[in-house]
């Protein structure tokens, strides 16, 4: 089979030839390295590769030829684009805008002191490409009707566990062959087949989790710490609690990762300058918690919590119970999603859930849209307007006056490059690997228009997963769990209430479900780690004084 291509484009012929030689020396066994010294010759070569169906893994382009990246992406949408820039850590470096707006996935800075500074990052980019190729071995095969929404969920679960799988339409020859082999007629779909012959028809979460080889039942009935929710806050709490010798059980109603694993690219998590796939980050954290000794139980929803003496008893949907000395509520929130598939596919590549502050500089001269009508959307619009060419607020209702403070409305009205379009909604959007256009419909007339767009911030709110908690756990008007002094004075005789402790002694909250939380992966991780220190303090205070 032909080796996948690694393309290098650099106007400086001397440097180009050196890079091609060096990269061939290191990666030549698996990849064919080709060099071009102009955008025109590179484009012709890339076009030829597309016609010959030669796979292109990486396109490394000197910033002077950066315009090539758009056409290169159209020809080879799966290739990783790397911008080669000179060392310049100012906010005007071309790498800043290219990466924020999804025009390139990575950058390389030159000069490099030794070859490893080129080879190290390049290995990472090639690995990222390799991971996204069709698996040569499918651990699971899914046969389903075209457009069945349950397939999306199956896809989500398989992806979160990093399982190689394939999906086959029931209308295809391959799909029918698979059903025949399993002795099924396809009247009940979707069918999930494991490599060893196990067949599941329209499996529920527990059956699927079991087939994936993860725990769905907890044999232990007692533990030191029960953590509810396996998003970034719960997983981090599990890593720390288990590593510090506490007998830890984590309950998750679905599979691990929480909201974070629905994000294809988390760009603001420290240590990952080019961003990291949220699913991958969470998968690694989950594995770390397991290796530290945490008992992780999937497909188990906590439905009630009550104090019994000095212990806290959690009841699960399947009727089983778990008694813990301490409970951490890390159940997060359910963000309202826009639900427009082509837009969801571009999250991280010009489409962002949540506030825009961190991305504002990269919006220099761009056309930016915000969906939402709350104060946070208004504040984001004003902030982005300092850099963007235009900011458009898209609002479903006929007016923003009901949902936004008057001072913000006035500020928006007096900012010339901000416009509010009321009575509108997004019905479509897309671009070549990054957001380039949106289709906006007028809700009253039904007419739709396509507009150019470089970035979209979705700020339509969410609800905390806390409805199941008892009244003893104080919550704010929106259901977020109150902690620390906001949860009220300590119960008589109980140790002093700490920053992440709820109104029920021995029950802590971390991450998005907590009142006043920051709604970021890093802050949820920080709270997950901090809460374990507080658990130690709480348990120490309960020990009899000798
Ligand atoms: C599309 C998207 C993109 C995002 N991008 C970014 C980004 O780029 N950068 C960033 O910093 N933040 C981002 N965020 C926000 C970030 O993901 C969240 O702030 C973070 O995941 C919160 O972590 P958490 O652990 O508090 O809660 P969650 O991640 O919400 O996890 C909570 C977990 O609890 C489980 N659960 C709920 N109720 C129960 C129950 N009763 N029993 C058992 N389990 C239960 C849920 O199934 C879930 O797995 C994004 C969010 C979304 C939706």
C-alpha cells in the first residue's frame, strides 16, 4: 500500500530541502515526504494526490504561503495542517489567528535548536492523523437504519471508550451479510455485534457498558468516598481520593467524560497549546483514576441521597445502595445544545460553547456571531467588538429587553459594530473544516439567508443535574448547589463548613453543578482536586480526640 504523504511547502529552497531530508530520515519508512517551494506548485501536487487518491497525512506550510491551507483542506479534508512560523510570541503572530479560527490544527516554530524539536511535534501530528483513520480491526459492528438517531448515541459511547467500530446501513450488502451471519432478519435495529460473536439488539446503556468491559454494578456496599458524576470534576476527585488512600467509588449514569468529552477540541486546558480532544483527555483521566484504585461504575444513576447517622446513603436506579462516609456531587449541568448537526461538528473550529473572553484577540477583523440573549451574551458581544469587525447577536425572541439588563442593551446600541437580530435562529452552517458560513432564518417569515461567519459563540444556558437531591441540600433558584458560607451556618456539633461543602455535612460539591462555578474544564478539575483535601479535613475532625 502507498505510504501516506507528508507535504512541506517553504519558499526558502535551502530550508525546504533540509526539512525534506530530515523528515524522510525520521519518518520515511511510513510516510513519503514531498517538498514544494511555492503555493502554486504545492496546490498542483496536492490536486494530483487527490486525483490519485493518495492519502495526505500532514501539510506543513510556511506562513508566507498560508493562503494555501484553505484549498489544501478542500482537497484533503482529513490532512492535519501545520503552520510553520518564525519565533514570535506576540499576539499578532499568524499562528494565533490561524489556530483559533481552525485554519490550521498545529504550528511549528523555527528555528529549532536540534532535530528533536522538529521530530517530537511532527510525531504527535502524524499520530493524531493516524488515530483518525478507519480502523483496520473493528471491535464492534453496528447495523442500523439510515438516519436512526440511536446510532449517534452508540457512536458517542464507542468513541468515549476509544473502541474501533464500524457502522453498516441495513440497506447495504455488507449490513445484510452481517445480519445473515448472526441469523437476524433486521426487523429490530440497531444491532451491535462484538468481535467475539456477542450480539445485542437495541442495547440499553448497562448492556452496552457491560459489553465494553466496564463495571456496571458495584459489589461493595460501603466506601469512604462516593463520587457522583464522572466528568472532569468527578474523575479528578477520584484520582486524588484513590491515590490518597481513600476507598473510592465513582458512579456515573452514562459513561465517563461528562460534557468535556462532547467537545472535539478543548483549547484552553493548560498544557495543550493546540488543544486536546475532550474525549481523549477524559479517557486518560478515567484510566488514571482506575489505576489509582478507584472503583468506577458506569450506567448507574444516583436517584436519592440521605444521611443515616454519620454515613450518607445513595440509592441507585437499579435499586442498589451505597453507604459512604463522604459524598462528592459532581453531576455537572446539561447545556442546552443548538442541535444543528453541521454546527455541532465544528465545535472547536470556529464554533464555541460558552463565553468568548479567551478567544477575543484572535477575532481581530473577523465576522463573529453569538447565539443568546442573556447578560453573558451581551457582555461577550461588547468584549468581542473590541477586536472583531462585526458582532451579531442572534436572538430567538422578538426583543432582548426581557432577558438582558438595560445597561448592556444601551452599551450594545452605542457600539457601532454590534447588531442584535431578534426573532432569528440558526438553521444551518458549515465550511471547509472550520466555520465559514451560517444560515439564519427569520422565525416569523421563515425566510433564510446564508451569511459569511468566522466564529460562533453559543450561549444559551443550561440546567444543573441536581433535581434528584433532597431538600436538605440547599440550592439556588436555578438548582445549583450552594456551598461554603452560602450553604448556611454549620449544623450544631458538625465541623465548620468548608468552601466546597454543602448544607448537608459530609456532602461536598465540585464543578459545574456548584453555585458560582466557572464552567470550565480546568476549574472543574481544580475543584475535583481541592475537594479531596477538604474531605481529609472533614474526616479528621470526626475522629475522636485521643
Ligand atoms: C460542547 C461543549 C464544549 C465545551 N468546551 C469547553 C472548552 O473548550 N473549554 C472549557 O474549559 N470548557 C468547555 N466546556 C465546559 C466543560 O466541559 C464543563 O465546564 C466541564 O465538563 C464541567 O465538568 P463537571 O465535572 O463539573 O460536569 P460534567 O462534565 O457535566 O459531568 C457531570 C457528569 O455527571 C453525570 N451525572 C449527572 N447526574 C448524575 C446522576 N444522578 N448519577 C450519576 N451520574 C450523573 C453526567 O452523566 C456527567 O457525566 C464545554 C462544554 C460543552 C457542552
